[in-house]
């Protein structure tokens, strides 16, 4: 069963291995998200604590992909609002990807991933061939493949997960989850 830890009380040590979920990456690296400043401060403080204490921060390739896709989608919706366009008429793949704005976004993401994220985070091989994903499909009404896969990967590698996503609670895995999400904290606070 997941052990839920309040982000405001958490600290890291040199021996800690940590995965910051995609929503945390978006809080820290996507400036147009309109995210709560208190959430940004909370998770940035944790991130800085991990760096100052020489904790090992990991990122698997699936999370890089999730970050890039989420960032691009957010920029697409921002572009639609800015240009007064509708997603029904101005399609992401066929229309937005052909714009200079999209090219600029890709260049920005490239810089963030290569010059910021991968300068700090350690690439984590996801050992897919070694992970039993059978239970990932349990409880389909709570299903999110990436979240469940991160849990399985973290359990196998002894990694703590920092997230604000309430979907991360699991009685399927034994993983420490550090969060400021009140719904998660209600599950089994420490």
C-alpha cells in the first residue's frame, strides 16, 4: 500500500531516490499554466531540498514524453485562446503543428528538457521487461496507465514519487508518495 507523506513536512537525504511527477514538472517549467503559487512554492521547495541534499532525481523516458506532450497541448490551447480559434476548426495535428508558434514551442521545450531537466535529472531505464504490469489494469474506474506504471517502476527501484495527482494512491504498490494534494493526504497521512 502506498504511504502518503505531506509535502510540507517532507525532507530528503542523500540516499533518497526521487521521481517528480509530470504535474510537478509543469508547475516548475511551464510558466503559462496559471498554477497556484502556493503549489509552485511547495513543490519548488521540495525540489530545491532534494538538490541541496544531493538526492538522486530520476526521470524515465515515458515521463519526458508525457511532459513534452502536455506542454505542447497547453501551448496549443493558449494559442487558440490568443488567436480566437476553436479546436473544432483549428486542429492540433494538421493546423497548429504547421505554425511558427508550434516550432517556437518545440525549440523552447528542447531547451527546457536538454538544458534544465536533463542537467539535473538522471535518466531512468524503465526496465519494462522486468515489470509485471498485470495489476496495472485492476480497478479500471481509477485507471491511468502512466501513473500506475510510475508506481510499479518506483516500487521496483525504491524510488519516492512527488506528485499533486490524486490518482497516485494505490493499494497495489508499496511506494512513498509525497504530496500537498488534500485528497491524497486524506487517504493515509503521516
